[in-house]
C-alpha cells in the first residue's frame, strides 16, 4: 500500500452522483485508513478521473472492481497515464433490494446497474434496462421511468408511499481498487497479512 500522507489538499475522487455506493464505500475507506481532512469529489466517469490524477487535480481514485469499466481502466491507467493500483480492499455495499413502484401491480420494466445483473433472477421481467448507477435506478423508479429496479433498500424506507421492497438482497462484499501516481509493486505480491489460511495447513 502506498503511504498516504493526509492533508487539507488531498483529494479522493469516485463515482457520483451523491448517494452512490462508491461515495459510501470511499468514505468508509478513508475512516478505516484514519485519513482526516481529506476531501471527496464525485465525478461522472472514471476516465475523466484518470485525467484528473494525471494532471494533479486529484490524488487518488476509488473504484469497485466489479464495475464494468474496471479492467479497461486498469490498463489505460498504467499504459496511457502512468497511474497504478496502489491499494485494494474488500467492503460490504449498502443494503440492496429489488424495489417496485407501489402504483404498478404487475411490473414489467426493470432497471439495474450491470454489476448487479446476477444478484437475482430477472427472467420474469419483459424489459431489462441497464443503467450506469444504482442511484440512477432509484431516481428512475421515482420518476416513473421503470416499474422495478435493483437499488438501495433505504430508498424504499425513505419513499415508502412510492416504492416497495419485493426482494431484500442485503449487502455484497465487493473488491475495491484505489488508483494513484506512485507504483507500489516492486515485482512481488502485495497482500494483506490476513490469517485466513492459517487453519488450512
């Protein structure tokens, strides 16, 4: 792990808009690393984030490894921008659920962020709509664009007169990637000192 030196000018970037799982996990990561006086800026896409790190407008970027752009981003970061993966970690997501609009008796049109596609069986919906953010799924439900969607359970609690929870999925333990300018690998493996395998010997 690259040594992070906290300061009032340190900026972490991750995917917006406000309320995303990326924002939630990034804040938890900063708390875990005990980094204080650090700012988080929400961005529209990770490719612009690489440019921000490259030209010094941001220091680090946090991305879910299950995000559809992750493998492409790791390659472009390394070969095009000289940016490396400097840390990885596992974090639970916000609680997820399959929500439907209360005014729709038989939901047919379902929205989902592609990384959540296989969290439940979606064969009962006539139309599946990929959306680039789980929070945008919730916004689409509230606006009437979709009948159902995989989004945050808290949205059903916040808008109980408009949304109902059909299936509670819960939290998912996702792998996460942190990008930065200084490469930390010197040709060897970098891994946590977990005792996960001690009882396997």
